[in-house]
């Protein structure tokens, strides 16, 4: 069965330009200006697609969010970080990488990067954070589709680098090198009416091997299914039981070559009161270099700009007046696990899933985010900057 989550209330989408492929520009906010519907586990607040592909069932879901917290109350912001991750974050019963994975690493005590001040100065230091997610009505946020695999679908690439930097999965018989078992009813970021040139990410989490052996499929610029496979710019397969990276120089649905799902702000985690992984974010200008776990870059030859994969954390002493419980959960996550630079886009846009539950808590989160600016972060030293494969 395929499941999908719902999004949160967002009054406006941004138009930032992500670059996922070599020289390719994406026009979405928080890395995404179009939203999506996300679904992990049981869908909350998202409309279930109708019809089911051969070999898979139709998505199902409830229409009312669960776990909605009570009205926001003022809180103080702790400076003591949460303990290190000893278990993996979960989506639809799947471990999202081992606890040792970079996405799940507690970086609260890691050394500050020698170029931190330079990088932050070139990342919009006066810009406030933006919660780049929303509800299904807005089609804002990135949908997470999950469940049993569907019939393998032939993939047709719309870019020259699609077949060169996409993971192969052989088709049955002699059908070609690229067939992903993505159910044809899967939700695409921005919805069916999203512009064909928008990011239109499609995320599908195959839960067959849950909890420790799930597989994530991600497509970029995915066009609406028309009955003969999927058309997209790029495809990536991530085996979530391993810390293996994509080949150096390879892109993905993000310009950094990273998976998208592990870094999404997810409604279920926020309302549960703990986000134990780094968050995906974008900035307007990057250098032509990357830090692992990123494997790709799409920037300029300017070493004063941040590289893809740069890890930043909210300074321990930063406080936010009257932060709601949901906002406080994210503040703690940003101090403990930080953010990973994943794409070119609007400065300080943090990406989340699409879930109708957001409508009751989004304003409190954004209110807190308005008090947090780029200058409140510091870059940490998480590895060497590389240009291998570019």
C-alpha cells in the first residue's frame, strides 16, 4: 500500500532557483516554489489519489491530522543540546540511514569552520529563516510517498546528464537500463498542474525491507504519468541501510547530489517533539565545490561562497522569545544537528513535507523563524571541500 502525508498552511510560495543538474536551474521555493503533498506512514490531511497501478494498491489516508499540539505557549530556548542519536529517524516504519550517517550526526560540539565568517557573510546574514512547506490545498512542501513497490516503470530522461548521472535499475526482459518500481499514483511536488519546468520532485520510499533495509527513489522534474512510464530529468536510488555516497561529481534531485527525504522537516516528528537529523536548506549563491556527503556542485569559481554540503548550526546562545512548542523542537534540532546546504535557491529556506496538519502550527513556527537570521548560524568543519568529478 502506498501512503502519503499532508502539508501545512503557507501564505505564499517563493520563487528561488535551485540547480539540481549540471547547469540546470530549478525554480522552486526553499529549494521549492511549488509545494507538494507529503506522506509518510498514514496520510494526514492529504487527498488520496484514485486508481492503482498494476502491482500496487492505491494510497489511503485520513483527512484530519493527528498529534496536533495545544496552542503555542512562550518557552525559553535551552542551550544544552539533545544527546547524540542512538537510533535512526523513521519514516513509514523505515530507518532513514544508520545512526552513524552524516544526516543523523550530532554536530553541537564540532569545531567551527575556519571560513565560517566568510561563508555566512555571503549567505544573506540579515535574512530570516523561511519555513518552506505547507498544505495539500496550497500544494506546498514535498510529498513523501511510501509503501509497497509498484510495477517497474520505464524512465525517459529529458536531459543529457540524466542517463549519465542516474542510478541504473534494469528493466524486466530487454526493456532498458532504467526501470524504477514507483507506483504511478505517487504525488509529485507542486501537484499535477505544476509548471513542467518546476522542480517537480517525486520521492518514493519502498518499505519492503522495513525497518532496516528500505530503498528510497527520487526523481527530479518528473512529469505527470501518462500510462507509459515516467519522464524526468534525473533519478537516484538510495539504499538506506548503507552510508555509501553517490559517485563524486554526480547530481541528484538536489544540486548537491544528496537525497532529499532525510533532510525534510516532517510534521510527524515536529508534533512528536523531536527532530533528530539535519535539515535541508538553500542559499542563493554557492561555490563550485562540495563537502561530503554532498557529491556535486553547481556554483561559481568563488571560494568565499559556501560549498554544497556545508553544515551549519544555530549558535548555542541564540534565544527566541515566545517560541511555540513546534518552533522550539526545530530550534533544538538546528542547534544539535544543524542544516546541510543542498541546493541553490532562496537564502535560508528550510524545506519540509506537505501535510495538512501544518495549518494549525505553521504560523507559530514562522513567527519564531522571523527572529532567526543567517548571522545566528556558524559553519562547522565537516570535511574538505572537493571538486572531484565536476
